[in-house]
């Protein structure tokens, strides 16, 4: 009788030339976002044109940010369309304090039963998903 061991591996982020600075910083638990060298606005994810000043040569520089923000929206995932995610889990859409409309979506570590509302304060956390690979996530800040 053989015993089979099934290991479910989560898909891992694959950095490209444009996103490598973001993922390199995340691997050291730092949230670094692209900042336009022309107008100093953040852009996430970065694009070929700055969404604020419309420069076609934004010269984005990845700059550390606090990772503090407020919940704009959320969803509880009851079905995972990719292997390696235990359900249910919560994804939050967070507006970061550094700039209006600067948003990041991530997992909420507090879980699906956490008392959660629009405008709740969250703090950055990181989920280590593999050796040298970390993904930004969030936790609720203080009691509600």
C-alpha cells in the first residue's frame, strides 16, 4: 500500500522588468511603489505614462511607503480559482495614506469573521509565500 503525499503549491508572482523593483522590495518586507520623477505622484501599478501629469517619460523611481490606509471595499472569497489558497479568505481594496486614490488590493489576515467596514484603518503586513518571495497583505488597525 503506497501513501501519496499531495502538496498544493500556490502560484507565485513573476516579476518582469517593470515590476521587479516592487517584488524585490516586498521580498524584504518593504512596500515600494513607483513615483513619477516629473510630478512626484505615485502610480500603482506603473504604466508607460504617468496618470497624473501624463508624462510619456515618467522616470518612475520606486519609493518606500508606509502601507497604512483605509478600506475602500472588500470581498470574502469562498471559492479559489487557483490552487494553494485556503478558503474562505478576505481581499481588501485599500486606499493608502500617501496619496488620494493610491490603491492596493491584498489579503486581510484578520480573516472572514473580522468586524470589517468601509473606512476601517489597516496596516501593511507581508505573507511569505516561498523563499525570498513575499506578498503585501493587511491587518486591521486596533479594535473597532
